[in-house]
């Protein structure tokens, strides 16, 4: 039987930081990951990490910008803790070996990002996530821990009212193995592949969020889904907000710099929900280019600045769009990018299930509320990954030994084996594609009751089809058809929580824009949505938003 004090599921920035903190607290730690740690989706983050380190900036301004950016749905106690940890976190990562870009005076280079009162986004060209991930993995490699690589989480084991471990699918052997743990940290990242047009990696299927949900953990604020304003037209590859931070401008098919209509004070550096809605509106009202897109122009910045500070953007544009951004505008449209919702936690990463913790995009603390500011996500993984690791190790020190047996793995294998033995049924890939098309078409930037209600009916039909899904590949080793089936089930469960939460929230706030309820309703909806698992669909309840210093007011950029 495999046993550890703390099992961290997910090996991106949040998972690695949690593991490093738990090891530092003296725990026996294991990381379970479906892919190599350096291929984690954290490495796709381009633009930067926020910290108020400039002389003209302040932690209080960072706090206020984050509260305002959240459309006042963020918990202000968590936001204050988060922003105060920003500077020390960046310094720590530099000491771990992260090579950040530098200003002419040798100080950390900073660029402006949307919704920020000052340039506070520290960066490593346009590969910041990868730079952080490599440095952290090298640091973690100096410590003792166990890595279960190419393992998929299938379920959490909750017994005696506490989490006591996991069951994982070992792709190399095709076996379902229980791993006993006194504490488990979910750090599996987002579920962006619920959508077809997304900047997320193909592995971002919400496995940890879904497992926690089915185990009894509350999911918080799942209706809030962020769309990044600028993704390449055909491939949806991310074009970092750093491109606009460096001075890039958006123009419609008439040659107008249209953001002056939507955010006259800050233009392209409004928050992401504002810019995404502006682009969508321009195109739908006939002011886009033929083929439905707008242009992001960088040409005026000059070759040296573009190629030195936006090297990866140049590479992506040239290879995947046949566009040279030094001399041509980039065709862009919004794409799903981030989940503000996730497993509900407190500042220490604890969930409503004793022994279960979560961090990173899989969790909802909540610091992002209804809309995340760019540059805050990389910081979130490190700040709250560390807190979850510390808390998990502390819990494990006093927790009783887990009561997991080999039969737990056999029971999971028997449950899933029905999909392999079934003589006929649909391929999971078909259901996955149909789900993505549904979410793209009906649960996007703008929403209304009729469209959402129809989406929910179609989602339930997809779940009925999934109940009869067939895994055609009967092999044991590296059965990716079975992996795809497991992922499809996770995506369906989480898509349902998004739709149900969106139907219930009869207001527009942040990334949740209801055309039939266009105003923010502080009297009725200044509260978090909590979704609890039930076989017939999520059951919703609500929790208050934590206030400290800032009362809600109109959000204007």
C-alpha cells in the first residue's frame, strides 16, 4: 500500500509550491500528476506576476485594484493577505533562480496590465510562467518527495468524515491504485477544455475540481468564467495582455480605436471582462473585419521592443497565423481563459472536508470574485500553494492514520470497467466535442435565461449519453481512450455547475453578463454561489462576501 503524509494532486506552480512547503514542514510528500511537471499549464502563462514593489505603487493600491477588478465579489480579507504576500513571494522566487526581466537601472522590470493603477506586473519577457515553473521545479528537486507521473486522479477517498487519500489511474500499468494520505491538496488547475475555443491546454479538464465536488466539497462561484480578450483567431493561442501593456492597440474593421467607447480613461488596459465584451460587441454589431475579428496592432512599437519583450508572441503569430506582428496587425478574438470559481477554500486552503485542501486555479479563495486581473493568477498559485502546503502538513501531524485498503482501488476499477466491457455506446470524444460546441455557443461572454435553460437541457442529454459511453480500447498500458472517458465525465459535471449557477444569478457582474439582467444587483447578489453535488444536479446555497475596507461602488475604467 502506498502511503504518505501529504498527497498533492497536480504538479504546476500551485502543486509544486504546496509540496515544497509541506516538505519544509517535515511531511512525507507525494505529487500525483497526469503529465511531467514542466509540461504543466502554469508554463503557458506569459505576461507576468503582480507585486507592488515600485516606489510610486503601494500594497493598498494593489488591494483596491483587485477588489475593484473582482466587481466587489472578492473576499477582502483574502485579497489583503494575498497582496501583502506579493512582494516577498516575488523575491523568494528570484532567490529560487527565476530570471526576471530588468529595467535600465537593474531593478525588476514592470509593465502595466489591465485594471491596475500602476505598472506592477513583473515579467520574464513573455514567458513568465515557464520561468517560474522551471525555477520552482529545480528548487523542489533538492528536497525529498515522491512523484507519481502519468497518473490520473479518479476519486478522493472520504471516510469517517475526512479525506484519507485518493485513487489514481496509473497509465503505464492500467491499474487503479489507492494512495493513503493524512491530507490531500488539490492543485490540478482549471477546466477550460469544457469550451472549444480556449487558451487552456488539452489537459485542463478539471479532474481535481470534479473529484472534490463528487466527494462532497463545495464548489464556489463556478458561473464566473473569464474570457481573454486577445487570442489568435484560428487557434485560440493566447496573445498575452503584456502586448497591450507594452502599448498594443485594438482596432475594428473601420480602423477605429474602439476602446475609447467602452473604457475612455484606460482604453485597452481596462479589465479583461470589459475588453472582451467590447470586442464581442464590435464584431456582433458589424464593425469587425470580415470573418469576425478585430486587429491588435503592435507595429508602432518598433522591431526591437516587440522582438525583445514579446518574443513568444512573435513566434506564435508567425508560426500559427502566418502574421509578422512587427509589420502586420494580429487578428484576435476572445477565448475562454480562466475559471474564477473552483473548490471553495479559506486562506489556508482548507475546504469543508477535513483533510482536503486546494490551491491555484482549482480553488476559489476567493480573491478574484467575478473577474480576475491579469498578473494575479501566477501570484495566486505561489501564495496560496504555499499556504495549502503548510496547512496540510500541520493537519497531517495530528491526523490519525488513514484507513485505506487495497479494495478501494478494486472498487474504483470495477466502477470504471463497465465502460470498457460495454458492447456498444458512444466514443467519449464525440461527447466531449458536443459539450465544447454547446458551451461556446450558449454559455459564453453574453448570457440570458432562455439560452442558458436550453443549454442545461442539452447538457443533461449529454450526461444521459455519457452514462452509456464505451471505451473501445481494451488495452491496459496507456489507454488514452479510457483517460478521455474519465475526463469527459469530469467536464460534464463541472459544465453543469457553471450553467446552473449562471441561471440562478439574475444580475450582471464581472465576467457574468446577463442581457436580460444587465445591471449589477448588490442588494440581491452580493454573495458567493456554493454548489454541492447531487445525482440529479448541483444544489445551490450561498455565502456572504467578506468586507474589510471597501464598499461596493460603480466599476468604471
